């Protein structure tokens, strides 16, 4: 009976770890505990930390890890703005997107992160999805200018990082945006 239980437990752990290895990290990476603390931890606590180590594996994935996203310098391009509840690229945003595409073509080793943002109206889930759609529509426009999509990463912050916190239409307009962050390919 013990053998069956251990076999079942090993089988479940294999599926859990195999599933975790394929996920990409989208939240900022927290700092690791000092080595002294890790050495003092009981063996039971060390086993509890194993899933955290499995999350570190996605650095091998083609997309840029979150650590590099937060350390990348802001690009010299302005934000592009969107209409309320829309994710289509506006005419006034096209020159900025063309400038981003031209810069990426000149800087072949660079990557660009497109951050989608929303105003604070709507649910968190809805705004995260809308921010992702805005970032992807900007990515698709840049890709149509000759930049490969594997050099363009998208992330949605929804309503979590507003530029303006007033409850006015002008303020909400500033928050409905895509921001550009540049980085280097292959890191």
C-alpha cells in the first residue's frame, strides 16, 4: 500500500513540475533570501522552495525575462494613446509606431517591450485584457513595417500604473496608452 501511495505521489509531482516549467514569468522577480538564511532553513522549508526554482527556468524561453524588462531603459519614443474601450491604432499614433519600427530596423540587436495600459474604469480583468489587446495591436502595426514579432514583447498593466490619478476625461486619456521600453535581444 505504501508503494502505491509513493508511486502516486511521484506521478503527481512529475506532472506539477512539468506543467510549471512551461510557464513564463509575468510578475517582477523578488530578491532571494541571503545564503545564511537558506542554510539555516529546515529541510521541509527547502522542499517548499522547489517550485520557486522551477519558475526560474523560463529564462530559456524566447521572450525577455521580467528582470530585464524592469532594468531596461525607457525608450525615447512617446506613448501612443487609445480611445475609450478601444484597441485599434489611431491615426495620430502611426508616426510614433513608424519611428519605433525604423529604430528597431537600425538597431538589429534590440528588442522592444510594449506595455499596454488602461484608465481605471472597468474591472481589473477587463482592463488587463484590453491593455494586452492594445499592446498587441501596436506590435502588429510595427511588425507590418518589417520588424519580426520575436523582437517585440507585450505586457499588460491594465489600470495598475496610471500616469494621472484625477477623475477627468483628460486624465483618463493619458492612461489609455501603450508605452515603449527598449532592451537588448538575447539577454
